[in-house]
C-alpha cells in the first residue's frame, strides 16, 4: 500500500519548495537582539520567526520572559523583514495578547499539553481562529494526552493545526535532553495524517552539535518541517544557551540537509522494495512465534514457582540477563537503549503471564 499523501492544508498555501523552517531565539531578550537575529534570517528558508515571550521554567528564579513587551518587538520583525511571527501561549491572556498583536503562529508548549484544563482554556480562547496553531507533545511519553490536545483544538473549529515533536523527558540516562521516541510521533501522524508534523531538534538534543543529525533524521522520516532555536550569540543567551545555533550555522544547515523524496515510481526500486518488505514480514512473524514460545516457557516457570511457593520476581537473575543481553546486542549492532527497552517489555510480559498462573 502506498504512503498516504498528506494535504497539509495551510502548509501547502505557503508554496514552499523545502521543508517548513521556524527559527529564532529561545527567548526574546531585548529589542535589539530580536531584530538583529530577524534581519540575519531575512531572505533565508525561514518562514516563521519564533521567540519565547513568556517562558515557563521548571524552577522559579530563572528568566521567565519579557512578557507582552516582546510582542511589539515581533511586530517590528514582521514590518521590517516580512517574516511571519510565532510564539508560545499558555493561557487565555497570552492568546488574547498574541492575537491583538497579530502573531501569525501560536504554539502550545509541552508543559501545557500535559493539562487538559490548560489546553481547553486555550482552545476556547482560540475558537474559530484562522491563525496557525501547533501543539507540542506533552513532557512525558503519553500519546493519549497529545491526541487529546489535538482533538480539543479540532473541536474548537481551529482548522490550521499542526504538531511539534520535541521529545520526551526520561528519568534514565540518555544522550538526549529529551528522548525522541520517534515511534510516538509516527503513531500520531498515522492518526492525523493531514496534520503537518514539525520536529524541534533543539529541545530533543539540548546540545547544538547534535541539532543537525536529529534534523536529518526527522527529514528522513518525512517530517514536514523543523523548529530550530537560533541566536546571534548563543553562549550568552538568557535561556537554553547550549542548544541554540547562530543564523550563519542555520543557513549552512539548510544547504547541507538532504531532502528525501516521498516516493518514486521507478520499477526497479518498487520491485526491490517489495522483496525487502516481504523479508521483513517473514522475520516479524518469526519474532512473534519466538516470543510466543518464550511466554510458554515463562508459564512453565510460573507453574513451578507456584508449586514451590516461590516469588515471581527474581531480581538477581533478571539483572544478569539484562547485562548479558546488552553485551550480546552490541555484537548485533543493537543499541543499549533499544535492548533495555525490548527486554524490559519482554520481562514485564513474562511477569504478567506468571502472575496469572499464580492466580489460577
């Protein structure tokens, strides 16, 4: 079956010959800073100039934005450079002020998406607007919350919608500031195939030297665009300094990033792809059969434990298995992150089977 062709609605109206690019500083700091960055981005692939006016911070005491004053700076950006403007809103007051200052694109941040109350308040304030509204994924990997936010905005008759994938918080060790969890973004896209899907590599990585690679991955996965934090002097930025890049670097990225074709009608490609996908189907069926057999063994162990009145969880044994699988996974070019997720899921399913045996 061919790939669903996305209409992308409002994005198509921009008539771009490249992925959508939203760029600008994490925070609007001063009028001079905002305008200098904007003028360096004028005439580039950037369509929307972003700047945080209100900055929700995890802990008090950090810079929390200049407030409504920054909206006037964004108005000057539009009048002087022609760039469309974008900022984050987190409540009704933010929405009303942003609309009053004719901001072109509003996004709902990850900390807001976690609360249906906040999302509903914003949806009510935006009801029927023609502005572009983007919804970032929630902080935690909860697809239902993300889907629910989209549904609330759709119910408010907001037609120019899109979503931003900015990664998810994790308690465990990770090379990312926020784990991409690409499969969640892909699953949301299958639920709403007409919604433009924008990637935010700045918040995923938290490090400027990783922004390019994550951007390329997003484009390889057919994302519709990128939101990249850009600052004239990143190291001196008042917020999230480590993840921002200069306008010069951004411009170079737009030249170096490879744009993949959505598909091709070449017969040789299509035939080879069918063969490879058939091989994938065979291997997937084998995986399911193997996993099913593993659960049968787990059930046999459960029966033995029940007979001898032994606890289901054996922590020492489990830690030994996990360490062994990580080492063996490396030999098959499988990342530690993948192995841990895979075997933790298998282990949990085994426990579920054994617990059922104990109940019977």
